[in-house]
């Protein structure tokens, strides 16, 4: 799979993963793709996401500048190392797994809300659940 447009229909069908692609020019991100679950999670239409482009405009207004900076640091780590993965508790019994991979001129990002009471913390792609592995396999099939 060479481009996001090659994968668009596959990504759009992923009902348990919010997926986006952020293209980078130097240090500036531009969200150029988001699947339906990503849009639903942020309460935006695809057109709104693409119009806003920047993380600080796509995320809710209460998202702090420090959090936006953290997202960009994660993106840089994914671009430098090939991937970034993190599992974080976000409330009573809930957590979020974020997985980002270097793709083209930016990052392909995915996140999923999970039961935070599950043991362990993924720290490598092989530790990810089936939804993440399915997308990774599809994206990397031509590598």
C-alpha cells in the first residue's frame, strides 16, 4: 500500500479504530485523512477535519497547548523510530491505546478506547490487539 488513497476504503471500514493521516512539512502537521470513527469521536464531519487540518483546531478547544505539543512529539518519535505506541488510563475502567506509524511524508495514527483494567501495557507492535495488527498488516503488506 503506497498511499492513503490506496487504503481509504479499508480504513473507512475499521469500526473500532479511529484512524487519521497527518502529513508533515517541516514541523507543521496537516491532517489530510480521517476515517468515520475519528470524525465521530471528535464530533466533526470529514470536511471540517480537513478544513481545520491542524491538531489544535481538530481537537476540542479545551485541549491544552502542552497536549498538542505531546501529540507532535509522538509523531516525531513515530517518524524517527518507525512507530509510537502508548496505552494510557483515561478514567474509571477506561483507557486509550494510541499507535502511530511512519507512512509517506507523515504519520498514520490510530487510537482505540479499551478496558483499562486489562493487564499489561503494549510497548511493541506485536503486543497490539487484533484491530491494530490488521491495519498494520494491510499497510505493510508491500514492504
